């Protein structure tokens, strides 16, 4: 039923019964077909870092999990309850850019254009299904170990819409890749079956040295150290695998994605950490979860990540250069 509803909705857009609105500001959409866990936020951060050198950028998100409604801009005192954990993570890392949340992306773009005329590029976070906005570039993410072509529409799988709708993408970025040979990439692309107009990129995660949640300058080497992992994300298996390879994972404390932590949760976490830890154990969390956990008295370290992205088959081609060209050419 879910797939049929989204399919009918897409047909209404395809036949202009539901209308897509164009804007003078250039827009790039980043999204996926699957619910959660494809690495959207790290990829948006990657684009911010590389495109902000030549553009005045704003990031617009729905602000999933926030307690507010309507258009809200991030400010230095914003909380996850006001704008959502992922937008807050981006706002905290890139204080020089505008981060805004709004259910209505068209309203958000119009508000930004009116109040911030210097902005000339907007990144639409998690907007692949938000077809009311015409975008200059549509970027679709799919996880290497959980590609959309092996999945099914909810409730039988984790797809938000039928897999064949990948045809709407201009770029397909394969995320969370292990080290791959040229043949492995080629085999994956064969199964992916991109259209002639689609560019395919492969990306991998780079984990960096954890830092103390109260002081980013105080980093910790966790090689061969005992760690307990605390997360509230869609899929933490990639992090667990990484930690298993460099440290001793004493335990994993997991909550559902976008979980709002309470004092009761913190008490349970503290008790479990005390049971699991050995001498000098480190309690580790993600940057996304740190946005909500910072207010609580926990001895947390934060595991930051970055990503690398390469075009297939020309690995030397930088995605930011490709984006610059394609956005400029799109009228």
C-alpha cells in the first residue's frame, strides 16, 4: 500500500498535476530511497566544506524530531529540540553558513532569498522525495552494503518509494564503501544500472581521533583502548566494525534513531557503562548524538568522521568541480 501511494504521488508530479516550483537561487538536493542510515549528514557536510569556498551557502532541512513548527534558523543557542539533531550538528560545525529548518522547502527558500540575498546556493537535506521544489542537481545516496536495488518498499523492506525511481537522480553516490578494486566498482555499477545521464561516485568514511565532548581540542587515541559505544542512529554497525578493528569494544548501548534522551536514560547509561567498563574505558558517541548528550553529565568522547568521494571510473575527478560545472550549466 505504501509503495502504491508514493507511486501515485510521483505520477501526479510527472504529469504536472502536483506542481514543482522553480527558484532563482541554485539548489542541490541530497537524499535517498531508503529510510535512514545512508550517510546524508556527512555528505552534506562534505559539500559544505568544498562548495563554501566559492558560494554563499545555506542548508535547509525538515528538522526531523524537533519540537517546533514552521521556518526556524539556527543560532548559537539553538537546541536539537528547536531545529533537530542533524541540522544542529551542521550548524555547530559550520558557524559561518546559514542553517534553517522548515517543513515547506519552498517557503524556506523564499524566506532565505528575502532575508539573506547574499545566499546563492542552497543544499536541501533529505529532499529526494520533496518534489515541490525544482532542484538544479538531484543527488541520491545508497549504502554499499544495503543498496536500493536489493531492497523493497516498506513495510516489506526499507524503501520509501519503488527502487526504479532512482531514475530521477543526476548523481548516485555509493556510501560507506570498504576498500574496493576497480573490478568491484565496475561490478557494482553493472548491478546499479545507471542511466546514460547519471554520474556514479563512490565514497568511504574516514574516522578521526575522538575528542572530549566538553573540549574539542582534547583528543584521545583509542587504538588498543577499551571503549563502550553509545548511539541513537539508524545503523551503527559500520562504527562497531571500525572500533572492533582498532580497539576493544566492551559494549554497545543503542537507542532508536533521533532518540530524545531523558534523565532516566542517562541514569541507565551511567549504570550500564559502570558495569561494562574496565579500567580507563572510554564512553564514545557520535557527533549527531553529541548534540543531545552535551547537556548531560556524562564522561563522553565524540567520534568525528569525514568522507572521501571519487567519480567512477575517473577517480581523479573531484566531485566539487563536477558539481560546479553541472549546476552552472543547468538553467
